[in-house]
C-alpha cells in the first residue's frame, strides 16, 4: 500500500490505507442502493465517488407522509467479534438495533448511515481483510432489512479507542424511517384479547453483554471465548448474529407504499430490558397488560450463561430476550403465523392482551421453569 512515510503516518494514520478502507466500505454501500430502487429511499448520486453527494428524492411525498430518525449501535457486542476475529456478522446486530426499532411505531426503515470508529488501520494493509468482512456484512444485513446504506464513514481514534486485541472498534448508526399517517402505531390500537405472537431469536441480540461477559470471565477466565461448548466455542455462540425482522414486519403491517397482509396493533422489539420492559413500553399508553404463557425457550447458550452465573429468572427476563426477538400484537394471529412460516421465521402465539395492567410471564428460565413472573405496567 503506502510506499512513503509522512507526518500523519508517523502519528499512526496512513491516509492511503484509510482511503482504501473507505473505498471498500463505499463499494459495499453501493451494492445496497438496489434495495430501495423504485421506492421511497431510492438513492440519487449525481456523480459516483465515495466522497460525493448522495441524496433521496422526496419531492413527490403526499400529504400525511411522516419521517423520523433513530440512532443506536452494536454496543459492546463488538468485543465478541474482536475476540473471535470474525467481523462479517456484526452488521446484523447494528442494523437490527436501528432498523427494527422503526417497526415499533409502524414505520418502514429505508436508509442507514453508520460511523465506524476504530483505533487504527496501521500503515500497511494488514487490517483491510477486516474491512472487507465489515463490507460483506453490510451488504447482507442491508438486504435483510431492505434498506440502502448511504455512507461508510470511518474514524481512526488512536489511543482514545480501547478494546480487545489489535483492532478494537465501535459501530453506531442512524436509520431514516418513513410512514403514512394511517399506519402510525400510537399504543392506543391494542385491544383486550389481541394475541401476542413472538418471533424466535437464537442469540443474545445486542443487549445484556456486560452481564454475559462478567459471568463468562468469572467462570472461564480472560480467554473465555476460546472455551469449547458443544460442537462450537463460547465465543462463536455468543456472536450469533441478531435476526433482522424489518422486511418481514413491514410486509405484514404495510409500508409507505404497500398495503400489508394483516392487522398489527403493536410491536415490541425485545432488546435491553427484555420482555417485561419492552412490553411495558408498548402497553403503557393503553393501560392494558399481557399474559404470556408460551414464550420460546431461551437459546442454549443463554440458559448456560444463566445457570453459570446463578441469575434468577426474574433478572434473566429483564436482562436478555430469553428467546424472543420481537413480539407482535395482533387480532389476526393465524395470518401472522402463516406469513412467518412462509418467510422462514419461527413464530408462536405466546399469550394475549389483558385488562389488568401487569405483564404475567410463565418462565422458561433455568431457575424455575413454569413459575409465573409478574411485572407492573406503569
């Protein structure tokens, strides 16, 4: 790569290597533009250059069109990628956090912009394979979310960035989402008797990692990610990428310019705070509650973590998703189940909306499966 030194390179930043890394991310982002071709969110590029102008044409939006912006990141799950040295799935965690949050209000995510903070790219090309993995994940995650990626910003932070190994990083993003006025979910749509359909999640998603890392470090030492577990390792199982539900749920509820296939009265994205907190957020305005008697079982790695750390079911359900990545509140549960089966998502009716302002969960945790956990909606 760089054939000569300069003052900036001596400080740890080689502009030639950085330019190549930026080109990798830009080429990856270009592959996502097709996800929005012909729809709102279509990317317009007056000239083709990673530093060039990229825009969205909004000149024909009708009255009653709404737009919002959400921010989030992959959190400290990035450390697992650093430990395992596998970087092609972390974009799924990033996109799941920013895109799936749009579904809570009935929105359709359309465009993502991200900022990748790294310690350094060095002064040679040894870290560029990692950048290519980031780019590969970018493309696959954006397709699953049905969004276009408008940028691939990289910032070399030097000594300000710390983490595990030689390539510590942090990845945050913003997501633009749009909706029609009659599709916005306010929290008042839910009715007593509506079904709660949950969608299966096979890993931890991107929340609760401080507790996971603490438990595994205390039990297995600093290099816990290398410990064999079944046919894999704790590190690889912990890195299981988040499922992105955006394309599926937008298809159900209807997007900006699509009608949808069934009635959705509410959406809970099960991330930090777990099932209780996310259900409470959805139900607080209606002052209803939910009885959840048949949730999915937690992923095996999650049950193992709970047992190893002697975490109560109450705390586990508040820290982790415990097997569900999303909950859909609907009066047409059978339609949702049929659509999920056709899409390849495992779904089940977990319970129903009740008049009592409490979340009643029949636990499937490791402490006392079958015991009822009760949380107030306030």
